[in-house]
C-alpha cells in the first residue's frame, strides 16, 4: 500500500477500502505521509465523495490513529458536541447537569475557531483553571466528579490534527466528509455510549442554510451510529447569540447567573433539550420530554451549580468559585453601553459579525499565537423581535481600550438591523435527526 495509489483511486472517484484508509490515517499520524500527499488526499476527497461507508471508515481510521479511551464506571459515558456559534456556552451548563443524573461526561473540547468562541477559552477565563490534563488525571476527575471539560492530548486522533492543519491551508475545510471525520474521530476516541450533536444554523453558524445544516447533521449522526455510538443530531437556531453575552469571562458570568438564579433563558432551554435527548438515548429517561424536564429541574434547583463548582475545583479553579464567581472573573477597563438611534423592532442580528467584533476586541484569535483577553466582549445583547426605543440599549461593550470600544460600536450597529415591523422569530430547535 502507498499514498500515491490511494490518492489516484480517489482522483478516479473510487472509494478506498477500510484498510487503505487506516493505512493513510496512520501515515498522517506517524509522518509516513508527506504534507503534499496529505493535501492531495484532502483535495481529492473534497472534489469527490466518500459515501456513507467510506466516511465511516475514514472516521474510525482517524480515531484509531491514536489512543482510544476505555472506562470502568458504574453509569453510561455520554458526550455532546456543538458545530460552533456565538454566545454558545451550553457545555459549561450541560456537563455538570448530566453528571448529576449519574452519567459520566469526559468532554474533550476545543478553542475558538473563526468567529465562534471556544469552550476551553471560556473555562480558562476562570483563574487557576487548566484544561490540559493527562489521560490518567482525566479518568480520575471523571470518576470522582462525573464530568470534565478538557483539551485533547497529542495522543487523541493525531491523524486529525495533522490533516486539519493541511485543510486550513489548502481550501478543503468545507468538505462534508472531512468535517464529519474530524469532529467524530476526536469525540469517538473518548468512547461514549451516547452522543448528541448540536448542529447550528443561521447567521452566527458555519452552516447558514437549513439544507447545509441538515446535510451535516445527517452525515454526523449516520456516521457515529454506524461506528457503534448511539447518536442524535439536533439542528438548533443561531440567528441570534444563544446567550446574551459574547466573550469568555462574560459567558462564564452568564452561566453562573443561570445556574444560581434558576432563571429560564434560551441557554437553559437548549441545555435542557440536548440533555433530554442524551438521557433518552442513554436509557436514563423513557422519553426526550422526561429527560428534558429532569435536566431543567437540576439546573433550576442549584444541583448543577454545585457540580459545576466541583468540576472547576478539580482542574485548578477556586474552591469557592460558585459562591464568589463575580469576584473571581476579570473585568474590562472600558465598559460602554450602545443605544439605539431610532425606535424599531430587532429584525436581524448578524451573529458572525458580532463574533468577529469580539475577536477584534481581543476575545478570540486572529492567528494561533494570539493571546486572548478573557475580560472583553459584549453583554446584554438585544433579542430578535424585541421593540427597542430610541436611546434604549442594544448591548454593552467590554473593551481594554477606548479606541477598541469605538470600533466595536461601529461593528455592533452594522450587525443589528431595526425595522418598523416585528419579524418572525425562528424556533430554537428546528429538528432532530438520528437515534
């Protein structure tokens, strides 16, 4: 077997068999495949299609290019993944709530990508938290606390890490086959019994149209189920930020207000809905509705907050974080309210533009080496369909400098459209696909 013959096969629109894809994935992991060959492979996949069987075979080959975790626990191991949006801090709320139900949640997460925030960056906005832990330590935390949100080690799906970097510079990021294999190779390496995939659609998502989102959700759910993991995909709306805050410490603050006040919001609604799907698929609830109600109650009555505090302490955060979270989180130097210049209904919100405004403030990375300022971002962002009077707030900017705040204000005003008539607000959950 050699890389050239596999690439040539793809160029002819023939799908390599599972053994060939395993060989290629191992070559990505150990250097046996060159960068030029990796780029040619990615382009050949992008220009053709692997089909359902080939997609599943590539996913498993990339998963098996490194370590695959195993568990000996007295409950189901479950996980959740989001395809990325703005103000999406569901993982921080859902992981501890699921642990309260007797499940175990080894959530291997990522950092910010483009206009979307990263779960690891949000966790590390809390002083002392480190998200890079070894596999033995991860097993200890999951067994003791029930949930952990950490980064992948170098031994998890190394073929994906190599191929992802190649895709980024060869214009092959958009391939449905490669996206599916990339997401699931890492998630399946954690060996979950059940998985829910939150596929975003709308202005703040990578998938802008329902057809794009449905194609990705179907590919992800079908592939994961074919790999033996009971999986559902839920298509959810991202035509406005999920939380009313964007930015790392600001989103943690949003989570803490929700966990400690019991207030119902889009954030808690979606966390409960995704948790309900997982509990049903893991056999811990008879119906999705029963599971949803159970998660909602755990969030409302404070049990999720207590478990969140244990989870934070287990990765180096303050022991009394839940009781004193406002004191621990960093604050920006410049805090500025932006008000409406006219009266109108909030008719549209460009979520991607808001996300990029947060990146420009320093809340995300424009290149991989950038340092993140955890304090900056936006808060109190208006909701779709709300009527705003002249002089009433659209959002609050949190910036490190006055000039950065002015630039963010310009971006914010361009991203929010007001009209004389109330718009139709899309539902939070569009559809469910899979198990």
